[in-house]
C-alpha cells in the first residue's frame, strides 16, 4: 500500500462533534455549522518531527503537507507560496516603551494577500474531488486568490463582490478569467447570490467557513509562526477579523501542534481587531454573548474586515475567550493614521486591515489591556499596494 502524504482522518462538525468522511466533497455540517478537518495526529507525530521539518527546504506552507488535507501530490495547485517574513517594528516599539512588536507580513504571498493560503487549499481539494465550478462572495482579496488558483487548476470561477470593492481586485479577478459580478450591497448580499445560484449553476460554494478546506490553509499561519520563532509563540496576537478564518485556524493549529509535541500548552492571547464601523464580534465579546448579531450599515475603508455577520462567530469568540484575549474596535481615522505612521517610521507599507492591528495595539497599550512587557505580533494580511493610497501632498 502506498502511504499517502496526508494524515487526514475525518471531518468533524465544529458545533456538534458529529463526524463525516473526508474524501467526499463537503460544505457545512448536517447542523449547518462549519466542518473542521481532523488528523491522525499520533501517526503524523511519528512521520514528521520538528527536526525533520527543519531539514525541509523553505517554500511556504506546503512544508506542513502531512497536516493538510490534499491526498495526492498531483492535485496540489501552487503559485510559488513563500514563508512570509517577520518584520520587527523596533523604532515604534521603543517609542512606545514596549518590549517587542513584530509584523507577520502576509502581503508577500501570491495575489498579494493571505487569502492565497486558504484558496490554494480549497482549489487543490476541489481539483482532487472533481469540482469544475467554484463560486464565492468576497470583499476582493479572496476573489483574487480564487480566480488565480482556479485558473491554474482549469476550474471555472464565479465571484460576487460589493460594487465598491477596491478596483484593483475586481480587475485582477477578471484578468484571471473568472466571472466577476458587482453587487449593490455588502458581502452578505453577495453570499445570498452565491446561495441562489448554487444548484442551478453546479457551483462548489467556497464562502468563508462554508467548506472545510480554506481554514486548513489559513491555519498554516500558526504553524509557520511557531516554527519561525523557534517553537515559542508570542504573548499576544492581534488579528484583523472579518470572517475570522485565520484566528480560528491558528487556534486549531496550536492545539494540533501541542498534540504533535511541537509546542507546550502556553498560548498567545488572541485579540480580534475590527473597525468601529463594523464590529459585531467586539459587541458580542463585550456582551458576553456566544454568537454575534449581524451589524447594520457596516462601513469601513478596511474592506477585508467589513463583514457584518460571520458564520464562525462562536468559534472566534471561543478562541478569544479561551486564550484570555479580547476584541477591540478602531475608528477609520485611527487606521489611516496608523498606516501613515508605520510607513513613515518603519518603511513598511501595511494594508488598512493590517494598520488596524497596529492602531489597536497602541490603544490597548494605553489602556493596559496589553502590557509593555508582552511580545506582540500583528498580522498584515495583504500588500498595501493593493489599495488606493492617500494623495502624495496630504500623506502623513
Ligand atoms: C480577508 C481579510 C481579512 C480578514 O480575514 P478573516 O480570516 O476572514 O477574518 C483581513 N485582512 C485582509 C487584507 C483580508 O483580505
């Protein structure tokens, strides 16, 4: 028997724990909740050790192959993923009297955002399971990543974005040959369009957390971070939270790594950062609620986190609470000032969502929600060059 490179065992409902098979195409669980991929972690621990991993060449998240769901190598769809760098913000940390502030710069990935992690996995799985058409609602970056990986896999892609999605995203989606439709509304309205067309058009719906594979790509941020830091995680992680896939994914990765014997039981405090104009998770966290009510009249120029309602809300809130973290909202004005400050002082151009994490860190440091002695890690999830920049005359 040839051994497969993955240790996938089954899929599990994130709400009820019910199992379903891993090698047929799946969307939501029978209970209508996100499905999570589970692995034979004891088996994987024998096959892949930290030492063995250290001997692998660089080259991004496919190095965690055993802990990803793709069964056959020929189905891996890749665009040259890289291990994203950790960039120290030493001057800004010093100015704030803080010990260490680091950015994980995800803007270096194919299509210029960390959506590449999730869509590389989702498209690879779609290829493996014989899908010919995929569809999703998006605020831009996810659609761009879907369009690119689907083009490479020979899969037809249908993308629905709000009419005010950053133009560069709409154009790159179209250039990659995907069918792109602008919708007068928000991402949840786009999601409705996908749901309506799904059966008639034969689409595999790759909406955030409505299929189990994108989160497996996003979880690799947790693996990569741990490995880069010598298997010692930072004290606190600030994550710009829309659908929350990355936050939930990293939380899953930490549990897997502990079971593999790669890290101990210490965890970073997880901080969900949202824009004040769209902060359903912050409101739910403050209220002590298990689920988040949809946010009305959502607005922020940080498009990636303009998500009025997330299907994985309870999983985001659970990770934030279990980690003794918190949720925090920042105004658009603070985000713009943060973006300019980091560019000027550190030479690092963040995307607005990434800048929101810096604004949130500063605010949390001022209120004592985060201590100066805590090592803090910010996620910059896309290249700042994918967004309209302020005019040169008024910058800074
Ligand atoms: C999608 C996106 C986010 C939000 O990520 P989730 O894991 O879905 O919460 C943040 N920033 C950028 C740039 C994005 O594209």
